[in-house]
């Protein structure tokens, strides 16, 4: 079988490929590791009225029909990094899967703040908020996991969910576990690998730039001080990106090991602002 045929087969069967963080020796979320796939490093609830989606359904027009939301007809897959019980299933999450450029662990525990607030809990909370905003704006939304009390899915399965949905955009939500001196957010965009992601690298880049700009303006987060250029990082070692056939990005909302970023993550008001920023950036791209 040729390498291209093998790549296509992987996408169709929906194997697994993880995205950020590694397991600690005792099975608890590792500090310096990030969400699902390791980084290249050692590595309000009240939304502003100008941006918030309507809390109630739009009023019918004079003809009796309900006006369509700005994202009506669009399909968005939201991928909350990791899962809350990954640390209890090391044999499952450490299973190696082929992501075309290398073999990697199926998933990881993700990282955590110094006081134990896990990346999995953060990504689940932000993703639920994001899904609600997008649905209120008319989008069809699918999440890659349905709770924070399970394991996985593997990174190849996460990619397959977006592919099967024929998503117009996929947002994978993460938080980094870099050295404490670094702070700020960055967006990870796929590179061409002579594989299934190649046709959507350009679209993914546009999505990444729109989301980056929105996070800076809406959530008020600074660009990462430790990775990327102007908060953009291009990588070919993440299975969730390599195996995607639809526009997809990873968002590292900040560094959980940095005290300032960690404090923001534990604020419900900030998590709502981050969800709003992700929604606004996605909407800018889709329009």
C-alpha cells in the first residue's frame, strides 16, 4: 500500500491520535505537559452585550417566520482537549497510534494549575459555553466528547468526528503546560504533510488568524511569550490536525503553569469571555 493510500485509510477508519499533555508517574495530570499532545516547549459569565448572542429566540418577522441566525447552515465541531478520567486509564491513553508523521500516544491527561485545576475541566467548561453561543447563533454544533467524566477519545477519533460531520470549522480547545515564566495564548495551525490535511491548510490558517485576532480583542489575552510568532504556531506533529480533512485549529488559551494565566482560567467570567472570543473568531471566518 502506498503512503497516500495508507493515509486515506487512517482517515476513513478513524483511528486515534492524542493532543496535549503527558501522564505523571502517579497517574495524575502532569504539570508541564500539555493537553493531548506535547508542546514544542518543556513543554462576564456576563458577556458584553455588543458580542453576546440573543438569550431568547428571535421574534418572528411580519410574515411569521423566524429570522435565521448568522451561522445558520454552518457545522462547527468543538473538541474539548483530554478527558477528566484519562489518568485512570493509562493503558488506553498511552496506546500508540499512527498520525502519519510519527506514532504518538492516543491521548494524554493534559496539564493542571499548581492548585490542581485540570486542563480537562477547563477545556470542558469553555467548550460547553462555546457550543451554546454558536447554537444560539444558528450553527449546528457537535462536541467530540459528551462529559468530563470519561476517557478519550483518541486523537485520531477526534479528527474522524470532524471529518464525518463535514464540519465548516473545528476548534480544539486546550491550555498549555509550559515553564511558569511564559504566559499568553497561541493558536496551532497545521502544516502540509503530503497527507489528508494538505487541502485545508490554507483555510485552517485563515481560521487561525481570525480566532487569534478575536482572542486578543475580546478576551484580552496577550500573545504567547514563549512559542510561535504573533501567537501563531505551525506544526505537523499533532494527530488531530494531520488527519483532518476539514479546516481545524488548536487553541492554547494560555499557560496553566503561569500564575497569572492560571488565575484567569479559574474565573467563570474569563472562561465566558474566552468562549465568546472563540465564537466571534469562528463566525468571522465562516462569514
